[in-house]
C-alpha cells in the first residue's frame, strides 16, 4: 500500500499537468507492485508501458520524467531487459534537449526521470522484501522448533534412552536366567530410579524457561481450595534460571496458603522492570504466620542469585511476599538487519535526496549555490539518520532549514518542504502525523501565494511536496518494516522454542514420569515376589519400557496417540501392584484422537498422584459421555492431611492440555477423599 500511494503521487503530478496518459502509466505500473497481478509481467507489459509513456510525453506533452516508470519496470524485469533502462534515460534526455534547448531545463527533466525510475525500483523491491520476510516468519519458527526437538531428542537419548535400554536389557536377562532374578532386579531398580530422576530433572529444566505454567498451577490450586485467585502476568519470557527460582517461591507460598485454609482471596502478579529485573508479588488475606519458615531456604537462594525476598503486611493488612530477581542475563542480541534491505533503502534514499537537491540547486543563481548546498547537505544528512529511528532534534532543525531559507532563496526553496513531510509522517502517531504533514503541504501553498508565485507553479510546488513526502515516507517506512519483520521473526522463533520446551516438560512429567514411576513400582514388586510370580511382573516391566520409549519419542516431537482404554488397564495394573483396590468403569462414547490422548495423559497424572501423594486403599476410575462432553473422574481415599505437594507441576500441565481442547479440570477434597474430574467437549476444536 505504501508503494501504491507513492506511485499514485508521482502519476498525479502528470495528471495535474494535463497528461491523461498518466492514468494508464500508473495502472500498468501496479502490475509490478501488487502480488495478485505480478503473473502478468512480461515483454507485453513492457511494450504497453513504453507505448503509454511515449503517448504521455509526445502526445500529451508531459515531462520526460514520465518515462521513469518504464525505466523502473525495466530494472525490475529479468535479463535481458535491465540494460535497456540506461537507453531509456538517454532517449529521455534527448527529447528534453530537443524540447527545451537549455542545459538546466534538460538536466532537471533527466534527473526527474532517473529519480522516478530509482524510486519505482526501490519501492517495489522493498515491498517484495517485506512480503518475503512476512511469508518466512512461520518457516523460521518451524525451523527453530525442529532444531529444538532434535536437541531435546539428543539429550533424552543420552540419558533416559540409555536408562530405558538398560532396564529392558535387565528384564530380558532376568527372564532368561531365573537364578539371577534377584540380582538383576536390584540393578534394574537402580537404573529405574536414575532414569526417573533424569526425567524429573529434565522436565524441571525445560520448565525453568517460563513462569507461565506455574501461574496456571497456582490459580488451579487456589481455586480448588476455595480461594478467590487473581493472577496477572506481565513478565517477559523466557526467564531462564530466574524462572525456576520464582516458581519455587510461588509454589511454596501457594502451598502454605492452601494448607492453612484461612485465606479467602489471593492475588499473584509478575512484572518485568525496565532495568531487566523480574518482580513477583503475592498478596493474600490468610492468618498471620511465620512466612520465612514456610519459605525454607528460599530467601537464602534468592539472595545468592542476586535478588531480594521480603515478607510483610500491606497497608490494608494483607500478607505480602515480594521477590525481585535479575532477569535471564544479557538480552539476546537484536535481530541482525538484512543487509540487502538496509543497503537498498539507504542507497536509494541517498540517491533520491541528492537528486532532489540537485534539482533545487539548478534553479538558483550561482551566488546562492554555496549556502543552499550547505543547507541541503545538512538536510540530507538528517534524512539519512531517520533510517535508524526517530530523532526529534533533527526534525526540529529540519523544520527550521525548510522555512527560514525561503527569506533568502525565495519560492525556489519551497520544494524542500517535501523533505520535511516524510520524516513527520514517521515521527508521530498517525492521528498527529497526517494533520502535521497536511499543515506542511498547506504552508507551501500559502507561502507560494504570498510570494506571488504563478498559480500553475504554486499548484505544482504543492503537489510536489506531497509526492516528495510520500516518497521519503515510503522508502523510510518500508526499510523500517523490513527491520521490524526481522525482529518479529526472531521473537516468534524464540517464543516457539519456549513453547516447545514447555510442551516437552509437560510430556516428560505427565507421560514419561508416570511410565518411569510405574516401572519402578513393578520392579519393587518383582523383587519381593517369588520367582514364578516375579516373572509376570518383569514381563509387565518390559511392556512398560516399550511404552516409555514411545513416550520418549513423543517428547521429542513425534506424534503419538494414546488409548484411554489401554491407559485404564495400565492404571488398574499399577494401582493393584501397589496394593490399592481399583474399580474401573468406562462408559464414554468414542472421542476424537486428540481428546482421547489428553484424557489418557490426565489419567496417568492422576494415578501418579494417587501413588505419590496418598495412602490410598481404594481408587475409582470412571468415564461418561453426557451433555455434549466426555468426563473422566478419578477419586481415591487416603489423602494425607496437611501435606503440601511442593514442586508438582501436574495440575498446571493438565489444565494447559485441556484448555487447548476447550476442556476444563476440577479437583475437590472432602476429608480424606480426593477427586479429579476432566471434561472435554465431544467436538474437539481445530
């Protein structure tokens, strides 16, 4: 759109001068600018442009500058057409000489033609570059995710992969050599414990890049405890190691609030400060406690990390915990500017500025050339600075150099106002910029009338101010857009990598963590059973190892669908092995694969929590389809009173997984009973 407006401005100059062919010239030029029309480019289009340009110059008497449209199109075309552009320039100069017969007028017309050609070429190329950067942004993010998945796969293969292979090999040896069962199972147990620790450590490391999942976990824990939760996140991701420490403080505080069961409301806020530090604030209305005791050694760890942790009362008498930590270290280097875009923009802007300056100097008497050249050189310098951003002092000085020299150079200097209009459009918000640019243009018309400039010349100066301003704005804005898009690409890639690491952390925790815990439980059971009965448990371990290897591939990005029926049977087996009475009642209708996979992950996490956080004797697993949704419930007894689940990321993970499908998670506790319910709609959103 920027290029179209600038080209329309050029064409309007010739239309106002009485050359109707400018409409055809402009329409044909749009084929090079608009993506939907570019398929029409070719020799026929160039021929049509040549006819339209010559019609305007020779038939309508327009300036030879109109041939700049043809020369610009030749520069944009593939070989062998670009070398014809200088020939068009020579022809335009010859026509101008025959028409005017004077060097200054001929030079002015020829420079105008060259400037139009360069502007058309530059605006079109920059617009194409912006389109290419926009189209490539998702490809860059996808490439970053692919690279991160390969790195995750390599990390897991080195640790967990070897551990699973060792467990599988040990299980097969135990089956093949019954007399060594006890010895081998002992070794397998050690390997399983290390593998489980590796899985949890990897999940914690991946989650450390972001605090957002911990905020979701905090909201869920507070809501399930009947505490009105308000969570507001205003921090910049990723946080790196600071995120892990902030998450630890958040979990400890929220766990204490839930354990005390005296708070009715709790607010959690995060914010990234201008100096790069990250602040976490928690405020609740629970009873007064020794907060430092509930936080354990976290104040010391925060201090060692260069931060501060304070507790106290707010002016309203509410308890507060405030943590401030340095950010994730030095900011990532800014996206490198594409040298093609920046060099093209800078070179074209310089050429156009110099060209317009020469045109202005050609109209001044010799004695005024040195001071005028000095003023224009300063304006050109400040214009070139505009490429790197907004410089208000330079803009103010440019305004002075636009109007004060009129007192010395007369109406000829009015053409310089276009140099001011372009930076004005970039320096202010649109609601202010366009009216200011309109004032600059209007001032040219007013000053021209005051100076007694002929009406035709006054109109030409006013229109030229608009066109020059649009050209300056177009070249500068397109270069800035290219730079901004590069930065967006880099930010999108960073965000995609953070999201991928969070997904890997969820899968490690919910899938592999459960698998490793189940393997460990089965190995413990096999070690205590007689050899004949241990064989069946070892066979279950080998089957679990196979599933764990599939889960590991899922963590590193390979698509893996899970069966809710199979997970329910696995849950029955694992819970029974732990001595828990299990009842499974599956009454759900068929659900989409995405929903079944998420519900299976929920069931895995729920079973893991039953094993880790309760002394359950009974567990009930049910599914049902009603009211347009599928519900999974897992309830158990034996909840340990007062025990906080420090470090657990399960609730946040499950909430995130279900939210993707427009589902929900609810947890409830009554006495020593705990119930988890997950819901997903029957129609899973795309």
